[in-house]
């Protein structure tokens, strides 16, 4: 019986969707998407290269930024094959196992990025509240341990989801809402009782994204309290200015992540277009915005990038 079930699952095929109803112009729509992919990959790769090769950037803030860039690159690499297949070659089919693999990488990398964002919030708090001991508190070994814990957490909380999905039968419509696989999207296609996946998925969202966003909010309350205690207004503004890039990254990531989760869980069929738009924002906007914002706002990093390209 197990062998029969495994054969059934491996032969299950899902259909990915680009922009429903506009399949005839997918080749033209692929141009801006390809541009976004290219800018995002180049931007994050340049940041990783500059931070790796410039020893003056081997500071906690830039090490955390390299973690963020690496996570964004992982998300792009995990989804670019299906993007090219759907938009350029009209190849919408994806096998059950391939879909679960992509789903695992997309969700685990998303949770790792959430962990990195909270680590960056802690970094900003320590830098502002205790600047003299900043580098002695955030040593390389501690940063490595924090990054490892964030990575293991992302993998551990997501791993049960694809395993649980293999227990279901899929006899309903096999059309997904996006050009990549999401848990909440695949789960709805099962014709079995999906209560376990639904409850577990909600718990994961609450205790990762929900908890992380709350802790980031608390850290910024503490940062604001520290900044208000600084006598010089110029120094206060300078301290807050170092947080602008991180706030942009946090805002884009959590609004798209929470919005997509809510629209999939509670949205009606009338909000299908909004679901598609949020799916694109969730996947493509953070990797595009993060390197641009950090390059513009960080004078030190911007100078190194300009110097490298001028050379």
C-alpha cells in the first residue's frame, strides 16, 4: 500500500500559473520580471562580493547584511527555473516531489530571512545603546552562532509541512495560484482532511513571523527610548538614520508575508488578483529593494561599491 501511495504522489502533477487570463502576453510580461531577477541577483551578489573582499566591512552590521543578501539569492535561485518555464516556455507542469522541494526552500528561506531581520534589529539596538562595546558584544563567533540558530529554526519549523502533505490525496483541481509552490496553495488542492496542516501552518506563522515582528517592534521601542535620551539632536538623528535601511527591509518583508498568508487563508475568490500581486511582491520585491536601499543609505558600502566599479 505504501508503494502504491508513493507512486500516486510521485505521478501527481500540478499546473503553475503566471498571470491568469493573460497567458498570450506572458512573453512580454517576462521582460520586466527578468529585469527584476537580473537586478536582484546582481545587486545581492555585488554586496556579498564587496563585503567579502573588503576587510573594513567585516563588522557585525555588514555581516548580517551579507546573511540577508545570501538568503535573498537563495529565494531567487529556488524560483527562477519555474519562472522561466512558465513565462518563457509555457511549461506549467511541475511534479509533486519537485513542488514540495521548491515549497520547502521558499518557506524555510523566508523564515531564515525573518530571523536575520530580527538579528539586524538586535544589532542596531546594541550599536546605538552601547556603541563602545558594540564589536566586543557581537563577536564573529556569536554572530555565527546566531546565524546558525536562525537557519536551523527556519529548516526545523518548515520540514514537517512537506512531510505532512505527502499523507494526502490530490483529486481536486491541480492548478496553483502562482509560478512557484506555496504550502497554503498546495494544501488547498488536497481532498483529505487538512486540519493538521492548517493548524500547524498557522502556528508556524504566529511563532516565527508574528513573534519576530513583535520582537523587532520591541527593539525599536528600546532604540527610540535610547535615542530620546541623547542630548544632541544631531546625534539622535544620526543614530536613527542608521536604522532606516533596516526599517525599509522589515516593512516590505512583513507586509507582503503577512498579507499573502491572510489572503490565502481568509481571502475569497474575488480577491484572486490581489493574491497574485501579493505573491509577486512577497517573492520579488524584498530581494530587489534590500540591496538598493542599503547601498544608498550606507555611505561606507556605497563608497566601496563605487570604488570597485570605477576601478
